[in-house]
C-alpha cells in the first residue's frame, strides 16, 4: 500500500510568488492534515480536512494560505503571495476515521522563499 | 495555548541506552506520542501512550509518563547507529480536535 505522498519535495521561489503544494493521502483515509516546521522549530498544525470539508483550520497563519481538498481525495496548499517567513517544511498526514487513529505522515515539502 | 518542550540534542555511544525527555503543559492530553524522523523521510510513529498509563514497553522502547509533572520520556535500550534521527514528542487534547501538538524535536546522534 502506498503511503502519503507529497509534491514537490523541494520548492524554491522568490518573495511575492505563488506556490502550490500537493498531498496525496493513503487511499481510503478520510482525514487529511497539514502541518509545517519552520526553521527547525516545533511542527505546527495548520488544518484538518474530513473528506472535502475543513474540520479545523485554527492553525492557518493568515489569508495568504489556501487549502483545498476537492472531491475528498488529494489536497493542495497554496501560498500567495509567499513571504520569507513561510520558508520551512510542510508535512501532510492522513488517518482513518477511527478515534485515535494513527496519523501517517508524508516526507514533507521543503519550501524556500528567497 | 499548549506547549511541548524537548532538549535539542543528545549524543550516545552505540550499545548504551538513550533517554529523550519531553515536558508538556496541556493537562487535558489524552494521547502522547513519540515520532521518529530519519533524513529525507516523513515522521514515523514509534509508540504512543494513553494518559491513564504510567509506562509502556515495546521491544527496545520504554515510554514513561509522569502525569503529575507533565513529563514524558522515551528510553531506547541498546541504541544502534540506525537509531540516529530526530525524535518528536507530541500530544493530543481530550477534545474532538485531532490536531497534534509537537515539540521541536531532539536530534539523537549515535556514535559507533
């Protein structure tokens, strides 16, 4: 069974540009999460989808970030316009609906904004 | 908001035991986790413990939870070079939220 995949693995963009990150969860996982780790600090929660609906978006830093999960399968996270402080590693995770179900993480996308 | 804190770095010799410590502030934590991240890879769940437990052992891994002091530790017995990685402590609230709160990670370096 394929794990959580993320694309691209690394993106380098200039300040003010737009970047779209993609996450493909494990097949059959209704829960999808986005997290990010900035500058070697703690990994912070961004948001949680249940199927195509945003269940919890309390961690989204500002309105430059837009997450979508049309059709309840893969998800995209768009940053527009990117700022220097957006640099970091963006992780995606997915889990089954069972309470306490393990979150399986992807390898992350390293975003560098110059 | 809740905080999870860990020391940044730990170096041990191969064959020794490693103990990675974590403190947290959220007293409503129900699940506490240890994740491992190897270079270029995602986070791998190593083990977890429910808040009503004091200890959990799984092969070379022992998790100790002191709920009163909000302290969690991960002991790795007979540490191997393959254990070199970043270890993240995380917790989850006793609410409907599924968001995990992570620490900054402890980089474990195993010297041969």
